[in-house]
């Protein structure tokens, strides 16, 4: 919070006091907590991991919302928490408008939240979720997630490499943006939002503000880098092994975004009478932005026609690779479900055939398959119930449908006139904002991490 305060002080903005007071208050409370709670941390168990992870993100949401509540932006309590939770979960949905005239401190604060949230979810995804054995993440368990005596030193070294890689990609992204014509401030803010696949921009028009095709393609590259498994970057940096392309989910992800980008480019060129190069630039940028759950927009794709509507609606569910900064259902889950579907068809023809599920060259264990199926059940159960709740609150069907979808998958913009790429979530009421904030947390923490806290068995001694 000190960093935005210094930016405001340099700009001569009176809002520096907002961040200064927030920083002082958080520091004092945190210091009291450190002094008062010196007992040893409880022995790590899956139950403690669920509680710790969920509470960490909830508290972070309230703490990071303090500057919004104290600001002169006239944000409600629900609106401030929504903006903060959208930031740290790298969702990118916003209730703010007139960003171009806003003090730079708040624009920087939003970008910082997404950047910190991005590295936070990578760390949790790589090191905590495999222990908790939820959501199928254990299929990616490697030597860095064992419980041997050497686990801690290895964990420290991998974490150090992970943070360095994340910082390196972010700096490279900022340099690329600045070299292509962005201002220094815009380059830093958009680099943090791009690598974290967050989507907060410093302009109301998002990337449509930068009328340069090269900037859009640079964003495509760095959004893809943020959507790939960071454990593969660690392999490359620490062991010198280039294993990214061997991963099935990476190949599926790259082939999928290439296919949809080309198909939508032809559609766009035919229906809007623009050159194919321009159509390919627009389609590739927006497809990658939605699939990686970044949420940037270079154009209002809601007006591209019914086929584009359908395509983007489907793409919103997918997400990137596991161990990345992206949200969504994730590519590897679709691969496992497809393998199970193919095995079911084989069983119909050859009832006695033995066909194990495979993920590349790995056998998929039964508990991994079970966790993926349970995740899909929980996802669509929460999805359906939230649509009903938003409809009950008075929202139209498109807003309820895509608002639920974009919050649960951490994408950002929805579809329709209200929350589409050209709108925001400001017209929604307090109940809807709190509900969608909770939904963003659910999606970010793989749903089961949070839902387990609402079951009696979790609290039973």
C-alpha cells in the first residue's frame, strides 16, 4: 500500500493519505497479531490446509479492499470487496468506470493485486493442492511435492526459482509493451495484469485504447506464457530440460486456441468486411484473452454475431493449464473426461476390454478420475444455483448466466449490454456483488477447497 501512496505523493494527489492510513492500520493490526499469536503452527493436515487456504484469501480480500472503501471513488462496501476480490483472484471484473481520469495510485493498486494473486495461486496450485488431493491436481505430483526429509529445502529452491521466473516474465512483458509504444506506467500495469492473466486495464477501452496491432500480438504471447504450467519453466531454468511441449495439456491448449482464432477470423472477415490480418489479430487476441481467463478486450466481441457469442460462451469455461495463473475448468480435466468418454464407448462395443485411462504416458488413478468427476458435478451445481439466485434478485437471464460463468471461471467480462466487454458490474446490487465475490473465490480455489468448509464432517472431531 506504500507504493501507490508514493505514486500519489509524486503526482500531487491528495488520495496518498488513503493508502498511507490503510498501510499504517494494516501494519499495526498485523504487528499485534504477530506478538499475540506466537504459538507453534498446528501440524499440517488436509483439514487445516482447507481452512488455512480459504481464510487466507478471504482475509486478503477484506484487507485489500480497505483503500477502495476509504477512497473518494464512492464505492459501496460490496463494490469495494468485489473489486478487491476480483483483483486477488485475477478475475478482472470491475465496478469502476472512467478509469482514464482516475488517480494513478488506484490503477496501480488494482494491477498489483492481480500480480500478487497470480503468484499466489501458482504457489498454492503447485505445492498445496497436491497434498490436499482435490480437483485432480495430484496427477501432476512430482518430486517437489513429496514428504521426505529433503522436501523443505527442495520446496524453498523451487519457490525461489518460481518467483524469479514470474518476475522475469513480468519485466520482459513490461519492456515489450514500453518498446511498442505504451507509456511507462501503462506498460507496468498491463504487464502485471497480463502475466497474472488478470485483465485489469488503466483505460475504459482496455486494449482497444492502443490502436497498434503489435501490442495486441505481444499481449497474446505473454497471456499464453501466463497460461502454461510454471513447473515446466522451473524444469527449464533449474534442470535445463525443455518439457513444455511434451505435456498433453499444453499441446491441446495451443492447438485449441489456434483453431478457434482462425475460425473466428474467417467469420469476422466475412461478416464485418475487414481484412483477414485485422480479423486474425482481433480474433486471436480476444480468444486467447477469454481462454486464459485474462479478460482483456480489444473490441466488443458481443456485437460480432451469434456464432461469436456461442464460441466465446464455450471458451469461457475452458481455462488454461494446471499450475498456471489461469482460472476456468482447466484443459487437463477436459482431457481426462474425454479419455473416460472414449473408454465408455469402447466398453459398449467390447464389454470385457481392459482400457486404462491415460494422461500422456501416465496412468490416471481412480481417485484422480473421481476427483475430476466430482469437480464437474460441483461446478455445474454451483453454476445452476447461482443463476437462479441472480435471476431471483432481478437480473436478466443473459446477465445471470454469463455473470455466474465469468465469476466462477475467473474470466472477467460477461456477455450482454450490462456486463459485456463494453460494460461493467456497477449496475448490479449489493447482494449480487457479494454473491459474485464469493463465486470468484470458489472458482479460484477449485471449488471443493471452500465447499468442504460447509459440510458437518469437516468440523467433526
